């Protein structure tokens, strides 16, 4: 059995939190215990909170063999939202506590993206 306890979401922006142009609705996802070979899926919402449009270009993952993000790159007007589906499936043979990261690359903060 594979024990996956937490997938952390952290927002890192090149501007201060007051000037941030995008926000994630969740910072932590806890899947609990996940058996190797099984998949768990969570949804994250990205929202533009500033006064300019933001390009959501892609999502980079820290584990390409176990984490997949499904979303459509798009341009969001102020107040618009984009849902991203995060699928985690631990490979057979891996066990213990695991933390994975997903970074959303946007035109707002390409150097320090909102991080899942």
C-alpha cells in the first residue's frame, strides 16, 4: 500500500500578496492513503483578481511519472476562473509520505509562479 498524505499548494508570486493578479482556491490537498497504481483526482480553481488579463500558459509538475494536470492554456479577463484537474497515481513500488508540487506558469509571475 502506498501512503500519500499531502499534496501542498503554495502561492509564490513575483509581486506581494496585495498586488497578486492570480489566486488558487486551495493550498493543500490531502488524499490520505493511496494504493500504488490507483489514481486520485482533485480540482483547483485559478482566478484573476487584478485589473488586467492574465495568460495561464501551462502547469509544471515535480513528478512527471505520477502527477498529471489537465487544463486548457487560456487568457483570463479580470474576475474569470479556470479549473485545473490534478491526477495523482503513485507508481508501483513507491511508498511512504510523498509531497508533490504543481506550478502554474502565468504571464503575471513567470519567474515565481503560483505553486500547487
